[in-house]
């Protein structure tokens, strides 16, 4: 018997001639066999569901009377922050009354993120998440730079209302189309205000003509990236093609959680066209930007790791407040990843010399996909409080 039951079915059974590339692509596009075999390969299972429940849970209230345990749990909350392709590129150092989060260079993406912009933005997002979790546990936070990372010193304060704390658990990156209906002006104004930070100037895009310009640049960049074999290879390496893979690594993009087709790894690595193509990236970008109420571009005065970290803090702050108000968010960064396209987008949006670091779309509604996992906080932490 074949060691690959799904492969046996795709070839028509043991001893049958293998299907052609064209036939395999046709299957992935929607033939009945693809629906029963390919789409089913990445379906979450009971073990994965249990791990998701264990990952996305509240614990601060259980440790509020034990300062050391509380700070360790604050690190666990930090790991729930978003990161590019769910790389989770961070390390944590614990000391008496403080935590430092630093970038984990070993987890960088040299093709998709050659200047480490996303790496440092993830550090900022983790830091902002810690500030929010600490507030729920009655700790205030002083945030300051520390070499290549961010240091947070804690002090006793009054516990804050739970809305943003709850949003840490509820937040989920929106990969699918959202409701394009405009939000109330006050809601949008609130998000725009929160998007500002030290050296970070938000550019709000809500007029449909401007969203269309962002879409045009995003399509240009997305198609360009999808034609790059190195970019595609790095993407596929970071995908988790089934629940067992996702559970084993607890990082990367679980295909069905990120809107990619559910195919076996042996097939996705041999036929990357089954995973994505320039046409699919164009369709993906079109659905995401036609299906949103607006976009916030986080532009930095200074093109530096410290500025990228600050942009990450602003991004996560907006995402958490939006979630607390029932507004979903997701990244739409492709146009920022190709230098010539990024320059055209900057001119379209009147950003001047500022560097667009991150872009976030927002809106209500949309499909809810399976959730991603996180690596254990204990494996990412050194020192003790």
C-alpha cells in the first residue's frame, strides 16, 4: 500500500499512471475529487482544536496575586500578537519588575522581509500586547528602548476595564473580504488617532477612489512577488499544510487559517501553482480591498528598526481597539514590499519622505477562519522575575 493515501487517490489508485500537471491544477481549481481530498487535508482536528483553546485563553485574573506568575503570563499574552506569516520572531528576557522583548534574528525572512521591517514591527506588537495585558492585572507600564529591543518596567496601578484585555484573545487576522460599508465618522476618527505614535503618522484611506489606488498598487506588487521563485519557495516553507504540521511547529501560516488552499505538503511543494499564482494573488488583493471600510497606512518619519517597532505598537493598538468595537482588521502590505511600487504608493498618498511601514484594512463582518497557534512562552523566555 502507498505511504501517501491521498496521492494514491489522486493517481487513480496503486499502479495507475500519475495525473498530469494540468489535471492536478484542474483538481485544485474545484473538481469533486479536490473538494473531498485536497480541501480536506488541512481540516483542523480535535487535537488542533484543543491546542487552539489552550492558546487563546485568559489567565491574568488567575495570577494577579502573584507578581512573578503574572509577569510570566504577560509574556504568554505577548506571543498572541500578530507577526508576518506568524513567524513569532521574538525573545523575552525577564527581570525583577521588567520584561524586555527582542527580535529573534534566527526567525527572519530574508526574501519577504530583507530589511527586517516586519521582524521589528512584530517586536513592537508584542510590546503593546504586554502593556495591555499588564493593565488588566493592575500593572502600569513604562516603555523604553533597550538596544535592539523594547523594555517594559512595571509598577502597581489600578486594574483597567477588560475591553482591550478581552480583545487580545478575540483578535484574529482577517484574511477574507469584510463588509465594505463605511464606519461611523467617530469610529474612524478614533482609529486614526490611535494609529499615531512617536514618529509615526497615519494616513487614513476611506474614499473609494483612494482605496482603488491602493488596490492598483497592491495588485502590481502581489503579482510581482508571486512570480519570484524565491519568494514563493519561502512562502511555501512557512505554510503548515495540515493540522498535524500546525500542531507540531505551532508557528507559520496554517493554510486554511490564512485563506490558502488545503493541499498536502508533498503536492504543494512540487506544484507551487496549487498554492498561489499571480492571478490568485490579484484575486486575493481585490477581494480584500474591495471588501473593507478603509485602510490605515502607518508612515514613519525615520526609516529605522526603532521606527518599525513603534509602527508595530501602533498597529496592534489599533487592532485591539477595533476588535473591542466589533471591527476586524488585517494586513494589506504587498505594495510596501516592492520598492518601486512602494514609491508610487507613497506619491499617490502624499506621504512625502515618510516611509510607509505597515498597512491595515478594517471593516465589520467577514468569514471566521480557523485560528493559528503559538509557540510556548516558556521556550522563548530567559531569566525570571
